[in-house]
């Protein structure tokens, strides 16, 4: 069960690229601001029941992927966790640089704002 009922739970791909790292940075920022509950994507992928139950009991689940491979979204769906909102960083015109992790503050802000909009939607 989420430790803060009513808050959306967010999962980020945190992949090995600038776009993957943007997803992680946005999720950490939102969790630090106590706007969402960030949970462990690896916990879902490893079929750890504690993480699956937490996501299933969350009011809403947001998935942020760095690219169209959509590992986060697919992993959640594989675990039969409904995804309320999905954002793909490369769909927003941000070019993926595999193996390179630097990103601009503007790109981070752009994705942050998209997630904020998703959070406002019911």
C-alpha cells in the first residue's frame, strides 16, 4: 500500500541515455516535492510482490519512458498494473544519446511540466 494515500505513484525508466536520466531526475524532483510517490521499477521487473501491491493500491500510476521502446510502460503492463498516464521523452522532440547522460535544464523542465499536466488530469 502506498505510504501516502491519494498521491499518484510514478515509475521512471532511468535508462542508459540522456532521456532515461531525464525520467529519473523528473521522478526524483516530483517525489522530493512530495507531489508523487516514486517507486522502484526494478522491483516491478523482478516481480517483488511488495512493489506490485504498492502500485496496484496506488490511486494512479504514471510511467515515464526515455524512448519509444517503452520499457517502463511494458513492464508495468506485464505485471498487470494499469498505467494512468504515459510520457515518452523522445516523443517530445528530445534526441536520445545512448551512453551519454547529460541533458539540458530546458529538457528537464519540459518533461517536468508534461508530468505536472498529467498529474492534473483525472
